[in-house]
């Protein structure tokens, strides 16, 4: 099957500490690596505006390639994981 290119943005809560946010980052990058090819990963800290009364968050932006069915499963896992404030998965143009 042909692989498509995607970009994912995740914002993790820092309310449970830096270690919890790092664990979430590892969880999702490992999941992406298992089902596709993980590319460049960037990290940020400051939120532009408060989300759920939190002013700091742990941003992870990653590029990856996978089969077309995987992003839906990834989104499902993200939505049932505590500590994720926001997420967005975008298919990148050719």
C-alpha cells in the first residue's frame, strides 16, 4: 500500500509534571514508529492562550508517513488518553 505524509500537533498538559508529558510524547512517537515512519519532531513550551485554565503546555509537532487508515486509529487513541489538551492530524500535500 502507498504511504501518505502527515503532520501531527499534540499539546500535553504540564499539570502532572514534565515527566508525564515526556511519557506521553514517547507513547505517541513509539505508536507512530510502529505503524509508519517518523520524521522530524519539534517541541515547544508556551501556550498562546490558556487551554482548560492552563497557561503552559508541552507542544509536540511531528512529521510522519503511514497508510491512510492509521491516522484515524491514532486520533482515537489520542482522544482516550488523559493529559492531551489538543491534537490535530493533517494530511500533507504531495
